[in-house]
C-alpha cells in the first residue's frame, strides 16, 4: 500500500531494467546489454496497477532479466522484483524464474 500526502495523493517512482543474460557452461551469469527507465507517478489513491507488454518478435532467443523497483516517495519504502524470461524463438517465451 502506498503512502498518501495531506491531499490524499500518492507519489512513487518505478525503475525498470531489462537486460540480456549470458550463461557460460550454465554456471556463471553475466549481463551483456540492457535498457532501463525511471517513471514517476502521482495518483489519487493508495493503490495502483499497471500493465507492461513485451514485444518478443524482434528478440533473439536467450534469457533476459526484467527487474523493477517501486519507491514510495511519501514513506521512502521500496520493493524490488526480478523476473527471468527465456525467449525460445520470436513467437514463444517462458517465465523461467521469478
């Protein structure tokens, strides 16, 4: 639940990171390339939902990490989640870890 100010508004940031993961003999992982973005929101309630759509048709087969951190600008609390996605081909992918 998000904190609200004296006007009943919540303010928070969402940091997104999407990176390619490489495996060396399936023992060691390393990030090769990626993109990141920070979005700032102001909302008139203490709960918020958003969808994120990934277009996989132009992605090479492999493993990718999607990480996001939500930071409540009112309370200073934050929560982080990471999801591993494996693209099999340009029309099929699986969430392999979360």
